[in-house]
C-alpha cells in the first residue's frame, strides 16, 4: 500500500515503511530529504492521479461534492449498522442485488464493511438479504472469529473504579482520545461518537493484514491502524452525522444520560453545530463538558490565538519544550500531556458535581499544558530573569545525571547523592574517585564535569548494558536504554501485567496493547473491549440507552 502526502506544496507518494507516527495524527516522511519533522496531510492513494512530475490531481475532494454526498455516505452506513436512512423509511434490499462497487472518482468518505449483528436466527448483515453471499456467509468460521472478541468481552465485563460513569467521547486524533482512553481504562463506559468519515486517526499505519480503510467499500476484519488502536481500546463506536437534525437529537439523548462529554475540536465548532456547552447543560445540568484546545476556550479566558489550529509541534514550540530540548519531543508530548490533564479535570469535576449537583465546563489548552509542564523553568526565570540556554543541558545542577555509552548501547546513571556516588565508585572499582578533589562532591564534579564523564565512560564502554546493570545491582538509580523489543522481554513488564493481548476480527494475528499503568488493589481494571470499527456499536448502544433512531416523515 502507498500513501500520498502533501510535501512542500505538492503531493508525493511514499510507502508504509517510509512513515513514522508523530503529533496528533499527522505523518512525517522519514526520508533523507527530511532532516526535521514537518507537517503533512495524508490522502488515500486511490484518490490521487498523476499529472506530470510535479502536479497531482485529487478527484472528488471539493467542498460542494462533500456536501452533496454526505447524506449518501451516511445512508450507506446506516444500512450497515441497522439504522434507517435519514428522512425516509427503511428500505428493503431487492433480492438478488449484489454488492455495489465504488466507482473511480467517488468521494472516499464511504464506510467499508457490514457490521455483524448477533440474533437468535444466527448472523445477519446489512447485505445478507441480497442474493450475493458475503465473505462471512461463505466462511462461517471467519464469521465466528469476527464476533469472538465481543463474546470474550461479555465474559470479561468492564471493571475499574470509574465503572459507574458514562462518557461521551467526541475526540479525534491523539490528544483527546488519549485522555478519554485513560477514563475508559479506569472502567468508565466510553461511547466514541464519530462522523461518517470516521476519526482520521484510523487511517494511520501500520495496519494488520486483514484491513480495509473506512473509505473502502469492501469487508475486512479491521479498519484502523496501530496508533488508533493504542488510544481507543475499551471504547465503543457510534457513528452519527451531527450536521443532521435527527442525529443531533440522538446525540443529545446520549448526553442526557452521561456524566461527561469530551471533545478536542477548535473553539466554536460544537457551538456552530448547536451542541455547545450551554445547550447540553440546559438539558443535563450535572454534565461535565471537557475539551482540549490548542489555545484554550473563550469561556475560560480568550486567547488572541483562540481561533488558530494547533498540533503537537506548534504547542511544543509555543510552550518552550522545543527550546528546552532543541528539538521536538516524541512521542507527541503536547498531545499526551494535555489529554492526561483533561482526564484528571473530568474526574475532579465529576467529584464536585456529585457533591454539589452542578456540572461545569473545563478546558485544557495545549499551550498552557506545555507551560505548566515546565514549572521548574518557569520558576527559574521568575527567580533570575534569565531564560535557560537552548537544548538539553548537561550537568546544570547534579552530576552524574546522564547517559553513558556501553558496548551495545547506552545506560542512564543518576548518582546524585553522596552515598550514590560512593556506590558507583565501588562498582567501578575506583575508590580513588571518592577522595579525589575533582570528584569527591557534587560541586566538584560539576566544576570538572568533562574529566568525571571521561572516568565513567572508560568504565561503561568496556561493558554491555546488562553487565553495567549487574555490577550496579540495583544500588543506585540507573537503567539501560531499551527499545520495544527489550521492553517486551523485560521481566518487570510481565510481572506488572503491562501488556494486554487481544484477538482482532478477521484473518488477523493476535495483537498486544499497553495496559493501564494504574494498579488498584480493590478495583482492578481490564481490557474488556478491543478497538472498535467505525459504527460497530450503533444498534447496541442505542438499545442500551433506550434511544430510537428517527426515520423522518
């Protein structure tokens, strides 16, 4: 599979291997031409045609075409998830009617699979009434595999300290979904509400073998990649077109029964849809409305940048993190940290609502979060009036507190207390360094940092990471620099049960996802729901909430 990216004003075709995931759902081409991360826009390669070496035409992407086709797209999805079409009675399929294939040039915002529903009569699909056998009808074993994860989840009910809470999740990409995923992992009932095109984060690779994008009109086990799966486990997906009045009403009825709503759209987007905080709070005064914005929401303090779009790279740069590190910090820290703060804000506001009976609005600015993350640098400038130099600064206050090379990589050593230094010297078999005036105290080591570093490096470079750790034997703060293969094999990770496994639907292998790092003695959490396909739970959730999809006049 190839993907097209917007690169310096023109579209370029790259393979999956040339990509890495960064900042809020955007991609960076990891080629030699790109020495620093740059923002790009992803497009499905099926919608791109070449027009010479430097120009590429995009079929079916004009705004008026999107408006004309939006109703058609949602109607197709509604048939697949068991919801009637908007404004018209439910339509019976003509017997013998086969699958309609997507024409060249058709707008890509089309869903790609029929959602399997369990019934007393067996498996049914939105296409099953036609004369053409679906992939699942041809292969009953495959159908059983597809519903097996849901069966497993029924046997493993949702658990955790927040299992009594309901959260409506309108977030997309990374910042908001990460925060909502924390609530889901803690047991909250999280309903992810997506537009007919789905969360764009679904379309970022790597993908499993049996995969089809929501844009494709074909069946597959999954419609998402690893980045989406990582922050949308333990959620259920409902697809609603919030530009349609009938679906707005369904959305409001979901919010009527919820404890919180979370979103990360630009300021004013939900208000423009008629679904802002004031509208929802009038119906459900106890609801907590939480959001992540690039520069905050005017309700809590109007920034001059409030209307600007914002992604991880911009927030890191505005907030001083790029200056502090002389580069972007990965993974997408200006997404992950604001999302974490949003989750904390939601729990705090719900605690207040349970005591007072009154909900409230809260927001987290990505810029603000980056500023708060650097409390030490803020205080230092407040004390001295002098900003820190750009880039990572070695030995500014403590040493050794650094990375040191080994035969097979690097190790971190932080021997900052007097007894830590003595223990390090003992492990190095260098008792002379305990007494040497250049290294006996922390101020002396800071003054002669290059010489001290040389002494430590002479020792570490003669050993492997494992040998350094063995000699230190847990006596001082130290750790090997590990990649993910190392982490998967680490006995700590196994002992702490930090890797959850899940069997995706279709012809896919078992996958592994990071488990919740918050461990409870009385209310343990679990993986109870795999990452959902687009609109997978429409019928299930609406029935659970007692909501009927309007059919129009």
